[in-house]
C-alpha cells in the first residue's frame, strides 16, 4: 500500500485511513487490560461483554448511587428509584450487546425516523415540566424523553449513511450529513432543551470528524457561526438563555437570580477542600442552597462531600471509560461499527465536559446531567445502551 495522502490523515476509523484492526495486532490486543486472556472472562465474552469496560461502568454507577444516597437526604424514594433504574440499565446494556452490528445497520434509518416523529409529537402534545415541553407520557405507564433516543439515533443514522461512501466525505455528503444532524437538533432546541440539542449535534459531528471531515470545512463552519452569532442571540435564544450567558461572565451581577446556580455550585466545590466534609455532611446541598443538587449540579455535591480527591477519582474513572471505548471502537471490524462506536464514546466525553464546565462556571448553564451519576431515568438507560452497543461493535465477528 502506498503512502497515505494528506486528506487521509484525518480518516481515523475508515478502511481508507486508520485501520484499527491492523494497528492493534493480535499480540498487542492480548496485552490490553480486559483482553480475552483468562478462562475467568470466558463467559463474559460469550455474552459479547467487554470485562474492563463493564467493570468501569459499574464502578461509576456504584459511585453515583453512593453520592445519590447522600444527595437524596430524607427523600429515600429518590435513591430507591435511581437504584431500580441502575439495575434496569444494566439489563439494557446486556441486551444491547447481544444485537449484532448488522442489525443496528439495518435499523438505523427506521430508528432515526421514529425518533424524529416522537420529537414532533413532543412539540405538539408533550408534557411540560418546569417550563420545558420535553416529555411524552403514556398515562399510568411511563413518561420518557424522546430527545435522549436521538443521542443514539443520530450517530447511528450518520454511520449508516457514510459507511458505503468514499471517505473523507465529499461536500455533498457533508451537506446531507449536516441535514441529518440539524433536523432533530433544532426540534430539541425548540422544546427548549439547549443542552440535549448540543449533545445530539455533538454526537453527529463526532461521526463526521471520525470519517475524516476536512478541517477546512470546520474552519468555514466556525466562521459561519461567528458571523451568525448576532442573529442567533436575537432570534434563536430564549431570554433566560441570554441571561445565563451574560451571567457566566459576571455571576455577581445577579447573585440572587441567574447567578445563583454558579455561585452556589462553585462555593460547594471550593468548601470541600482536598478530602471533603464527608458523606451526608454537605451544607450547600443539604440546606437547599445548591439548586438541582441531584441532577445537573451533583458534581458539586461530590466536591463538597468527597473533596478534590473524590472528584479526581471520578474523573479518572470517566477517562478510563473513554479510553477503553476508543480502543474497542478502533478494533471494530467494519466502517459502520468504528464510526458508530467511536461517536458514542466521544458523545460520552462531550456529556462529561459540558456538565463539569457548566458547574464550574466555564460554560453557561444548559441543563446537562453528569453521566451515570445524576438522577434520571431516560438518560441513564440511553447511556448504558450506548455502552452495550460499543461492546457489540467490537465483540461480534465480521459480517
């Protein structure tokens, strides 16, 4: 094979570019943590589960339940509900890992279409909670958030679309890919749910980046967004969203209003010091100074009660999950599998980055929960399904 051209440098997971199965030789793969090198792991591999990724994910789940027990305080029903969701999500992970990549490939257009129809139904007949119309409800059965489904459906549809095209994608294919991304992202932003819209758009862009999207297109897109910023500010953002951006730069300008969240979260994190105040000993969260302590701002509870050490342990677990997910994606055996698994892993990274930057006052508050730790049902189910899919993309034989 001749030397790769400059345009191929960015094709990370395509056959034309970085072929992970060739880079990770069998000898090297046997040395990786969690590789199939012992009889003890045999039954997990039969279930198409990656031992290392499974242990890391379950550790973060357990960490989250401990923090939730503390954050729930006297409302033990919240902890019980989260525990039940964690168990259900493990079942979802196992089931998702059993489905072969070929089935995900065939289902991709259908799942995307159904998800988009559900988003339209949310705008028409959705349930409104705290001023946002984000949920669909089956009376007496369940309430769910269709936008969470699109975190999987969008990268799956894009990987399906690009897997039979020449990579890096041409301008025509990039344009159609952006349409696949923008349709659900705009519908989600209209709910309004800017945080989830960013995650869905990020999931789609991750596929394009892994497919070798030219940096020239990225530069053009950045210039376009910068030029359109005044229009977006005036017509696309809600009043409270504009206020959050203004408050980001000067929280003290409205300490009892829009700046309250950032001030209290940074106060909680800072008060924990190196080792924290101890579980059940937090003051900002237990005295209700910290808003949304069980959902978007739960990392502040970790910082206050477990200190810098607790936050660093959690971050190291997250980074290990991301690293293992990328290793599995690289070593998948088809373009579709590599693009899909890689995008799901990078989406998890975006999830983590946005939440921590938001709580730390580095980004505006956009309502993104801390993955696998924050209280919530649809979110944790979607994330665990993603990990099951990543395992499936790697552990099933070529198809």
